[in-house]
């Protein structure tokens, strides 16, 4: 893992920033969200992929690509969470003043 | 927390560029990642002793194939690759090198090259043997056909090194090490090479032994050439040691009374047994030839040349082989020198005097038996006597003044008679010779010095018409 981070830090940073941006936008976004049911399926899918990666079932290059995708996705989610929280915090600080 | 769930339902649009990022990252990073892992794995193995190492990387998975020389070495090599950071898993395709039973190694030399075959225990020892062969055999092509196997006897390297040193002493041949047994065959390069190899094999480490040593020595050659034109005797080839060398040189000086001895002999080990005992009489036979060559090859003596007269040729052919030690062979190709032109009595006398001035007929001390070393001189005297068939010759014996006159008188008569007998045996008519003894009555030098006495002890030939 440490090796992947040092080897791919630019892509991982890009994923994190993308997540931050998406999280920032998501708080005030008016579009359609993912339904609860779909979100549950997506969570199951993600858990299954993580399980596959940890079990090292997929060999060779696809296995590596899966690892890479999961790490980028994890950092994206972390970025989203931080971004959303920051936006929310910024909004709530501005609201009383307004 | 509730907010986070609410917001997260709207995070999905970012996944689309994320997937694009992911695709680009996967596309661009896979080959450099694989080559980086391959390089790291290779460097992790640099202290492992392996053969035929092959590393293939797919993604983060390493397929590692190699021949290891021990189970421990194999396991630790696999563990070293597994420990490389970034490697996800190792497909272990390593195996142990095959075990050779028996463990055979050989070095074979022919005219132009040395070929190393069989098994070596480790790549390092294989390389060392190859380098040692190249260094030790300066200039000879070395061909390495060794493969790697397990099961070498302990101290294999030392033994193989020792055997490689021996291959340098061979002209051609093969040295094989099978487990702990050494077999050798071939021909030594130099005289003494066989003995040197046998001596070196005594240094084999404990547990190793020589199963067969069939190294042959090159022929041991001694040659002597009597040249009547240059009046020389040329000795070439080998003698066993300086004592034999000295003895042969002295004997040659005595037997070849008029020739200059050119001594090109070299001392070398490897002489057949009985060498001195065979060469000395062979030189005596050569001294009786007008021109001739003596070649001693191992235990074969070959004498060719021209005798002075028929009876001498027959005597040499019949007599020489008898003096030889057991196991020696004798081949004679003796012809007879064409008779020289007859001369008159005066010239004959001159020829006798010249011959007897150059050499003296020797006898055993105080006795009348002719020393065999004088056979060459006597044959020359016979030849001269044959050239003046009408002359009558007085063979006169003289002694020095030591001892009783009566004894000296008798001795001089007996010695003169012995010489006459020799001449008659050679085929000359007995009636032409008169044996006379003069005791010490006709000295040619003073009897007060050893030198003078030696000059007085003599046989003279006087031509009487």
C-alpha cells in the first residue's frame, strides 16, 4: 500500500481534490440524488470489490487495476466527505450573519 | 451525520471523471510499475546463488523461476522476492537443480583445446574452474561444457583445481573425477610429466583416490652419432641424472679415443630401469663402427652403421644383446664398410703409429685381458692391417719399470699375445704376426713419474717386410 501511495501520489492527490470539489458542490446541489435502495446496492458492490482485492483473487494486471481503482475511489470518498463537511461548516457560519 | 448521508447521495457525478482518471492512471502507470518491480526483485536476488533466474511481472504479481542449489537457498530467494515492497504475490516456479549421481566432472585435452565437461556444484565454482583453466593453460582454447548439479563431494573445488593443474602437464588426455575417484589417461607433455602428475596426486584431499592412472610418458630417447668426417661423437637426448651423465661422458671419452665428444645430453627423470647398464655397452658397440648411429628409445636399442670388417659386424650383432638388462631389446643394422685401398708397408707403419699415438690398447691392471673399451682402437688396427696384406707385423708389448723384471717380461709377452689373438680372431692370418714381449727394457719415457710410466706401458706395431 505504501508503495502504491508513493508510486501514484499524483493520481491519488487528483482523486482527493476531485472528491473535495464534488463534496463542496454536493451540499448545495439541487439535482437528483441516488435513491437509498441504489445506494445500498452500490455499497454492497464496493464491499464485494474490496473483498476481491483483499483476497487477491484477481491475478496480474486486472488485479493491480482493481487495487488502484479502489484506492482512488477511497480517496475520492474521503475528499467528498471533507468537502461536504467544509461547505456545510462555511454555510452555517455565514447564515447567522445574514 | 445525517447531513453526510444526504450529501453523499449527490456525490456520484464525480465518479465519472474519477473513472476517467483511473483509466488514464492504469494505462500509463502499468508498464513503469512492472519494470520497477522487476528491477527491485532482481536486485533483491543479487546475493542469492541461483541459476537460470527468470522474473516476469504482471501488474504487481511476480512470476519467479530459477534453479536453486539447496532447499534453504530456494526458500530464502522466494522470501526475498516476496519482501520486495509493492509485490502483491509471487508465483513460485523455482526448483532445485538436478542431483548428479555419480557426480562426474572431466577435463579433456586434445591438440588445440581443453574441454571441461560434466557437473559443477555452483555457478561460482564453474566460473572459477573455467578461469583457472584459461589462466593455467596460457593460449590454449578452453571450452566450457559444464552444467550445474547438486551432489558434489566435499572439497570438490580443491580437487578439480588440482586436476586442472595436471591437465597442463598432458599433451593430450583426459582427467575424470567421478564422485571421489580420479581417473587419468593420455600422454604426458614432457619427460617426467607422468611422475610429476603422480606426485601431485598424492596431495589429493582425504577421501579422494586415484581409480586409474593410465598416463603414458613420451619416449625416453638417447642418441649418439659417430661422424667419421668431422671426427666427432655427438650425444643428444636424456640421461637419468648427473652421475650417469658423468659416467657416460667418461666412458665415451675412453671408448672413442680419437673422436671429440660433443655432449648435448640433458638430465631428466623417467628413464627406463637399467638405462646406464644398457647404454654403456651400446656405446662400446658404436665405438667399433666406422660411422654409426645409436638410438635408445625407452627400452629399445637400435644401432646402425658400418663396421670396419666382416668379423666385427658379426661380433657386434651377436654380442651386444647379451650385455643388456632384462626387458631390453636390441636391433642392429650393421653393414661393413667397403675395404680401403691397399697401401705399402711404410704407409701401413705410419698408420699404425698414428693410431697408437691417439689411443692406447688398455688392459686390466697387472693382467693380460684387453679392456673392452679398446675394441674401437683394435678394430681400426685390424682395418689397417688388412690394407697391407703382404706385410708381417711384430706386436711388441712393453711395461713400465715397476715390479719384478721377470713378471714384467711375462706380462708384456702375454699382452702382446692377447692383441695378436684378437687380430687373428678378426680374420687375419696368424702367420703375419709375431708377438714379442720386451718387459721394461725399452722405455719411451722416464719411469720416475706416473705419466712416464703410463707412456711406457704400451703395445707397438712394427711392420717387418
